[in-house]
C-alpha cells in the first residue's frame, strides 16, 4: 500500500497531510489526560463516589481495546483515510458532549463512544504514516508523532487543570478541536489505493500464521505492553515517592510528570537521526538501560532534584520505544494487513495501562511504594540482559 494514492486531488498530498496527522495524534493521549485534574469534581457534581468517577478516565480505554480490531479490519478493507476522518468527527462529538451532559450514565456512554473514535484515529494514523512516507522520511514522521504524543502527555493535563478551575465541564471543550482537524484531514489526506492481496483468511488465521513465521512480533508487542505498564506505574505510584521528598502539591507533581513527557518529546523528535546509527535492537537496549537506571534511582531518591532523574530517564526511553515498535511492526507483518496488526499495538498498550495497578498494587501494599520501582528496575534489567544476550548469540 505504501506510497500509492487513489484520486488524490487539490490539497491532498503527503506533505500537506503531515501536520494534521501529527496534531491529531496527540488526541489519543489527550483522551484521558485532559480530564485527570477534574475527576474529583465530576464525582462531587454528579453525586457518585470517587472510585466510580474514575471510570471517566478508564472507560474509553476499555472500548479502545474492544474496538481496535474492528478499526484495523475496516482500515485494511477501505483504506485508512475514511476511518480516520470518521474517527475525528466522532471524537469531537463524543468528547465535546461532556460540555452539556449532566448525568453520570450518559457521560459514560459518551466516553465509550470516544474510545471507539480513538481506536479509529490511532490505527488510521499509523497506517497512513506507513503508506504515505518511505525510508528516512517515514522514520522522521513517526518520530514526530511520538514527540507530539509525549508533549501532549505533558501539556494536556495542565490545560485540563486550567479549564477545570472554571467548571468540571470546561476540559471537555478541548475535544472539539477534533472537528476542525477532521475538516483539514478530509481536505489534505490522500485516499490510498487498497491492496488487492487480501487472501480472505480470517484475522485470527493471519495472526497465527504471522506469529509462527515471525515470532519476534510477539516480543515487539510485549515491549509496548511493558512500556505502558511501566508508564502508568509511574503515573499511579510515583506521586507517593515524591511525597517522601516534600513534593505533595498537585501542581508540583504535574510538573514532574510533565518533565517525563518533555523528555520523551526530545528523544522522539530526534528519532530519525538516532535511527541512522542504531538498529531496532540497539534502540531497545538503550531504552531498557535508561529504564533500569531510572527505576533504580527511584528506589533511593532522597531529594527533589534526584527524584527528577527517574521520570526524565523513563521519558527518554519511552520516546525511543514508541516509534520503534510501530515501525518494527510494519516490517514484520503482511502489507495487506497493516491495519489489523497496528490495531494490536493500541490494544496491548491500553491493556498495559489498565493492568498497572493490578500488577503493582500488591507490591506497594506489601512492601511499600518504593518496592514498586525496585520491581520495575529488576524487570527492566532482566529484559535488558535477555535482549542483550539474544543479540550477542545472533551476532556470533
């Protein structure tokens, strides 16, 4: 599918489409991040417990997991442009509905629809980048997407907090940005020619055949799962570590987490330059090294300055992992099933985010919050040794 367009007219071109792809890529991060600061206000205003109010953050993630395979199948069948534009429109309507919704059940329905929209946008953007760009240009664009995602993770919670001072409805207005982006996408994104190579096999059959032929693919998905598991381990548990060094205000905590996003934005922005010198395995080794050191520091950090080191190191590694996984997946999967296999990236990522409290909660409860990061350091270190040994054996 790469590089082929069907009926591209007027403003429709890869160069014109670039910045709408990058801008709308941040929406997949914004979906939950922008509401973090107002979750407590939502619970109070709508008369539900704080634990139930938390569903405002997690419901869309569940529906991303459930509907990503559907999005992938539609992208493979119809091309990525139409699902992308449809997803942006749905995102703006469902997300923006929070401006006027006044009951908790109705709000959850809009969050579920938002999850469907994110699944369409996430997968479509990935396949559009695969298809519109080649070589180093593709590395550059995927790095820019990763940089925008990381920067969005840093900025959108601050925006949500600022708008939340006006009303808990305020942050929902940000979702309306998807509507003009959808219009720009309809004007600038080319309609890609669909592949004629679909064998008619079911998605499950293709998945099994591909994993048998390319077992490395499972490890690439596992890397993205682990990256998101660790990311939300930081989001959920690192504020408790910060409290032990005197950082306990919500603003100060948000600045530490913003530093993580900013670090990821820097490494992802330079991804194409880094990729010229290092292959995927070396990039993974670099990320795992940064994570092992960062989590090790988190277990002993005793000052505000030292406590900044773990989030910066994790962010730098995250900025390398995001584009690496997406580009590596493309190289390992059938060209006519890019939508299907890129949709699994979203699935494993959001499952990892969801399972972070499940995985680390018992550790924190039994041994204290710093044990969470000691466990993460051991896990990242073990993966580092495993990947390094595998590379050593392959190069002998």
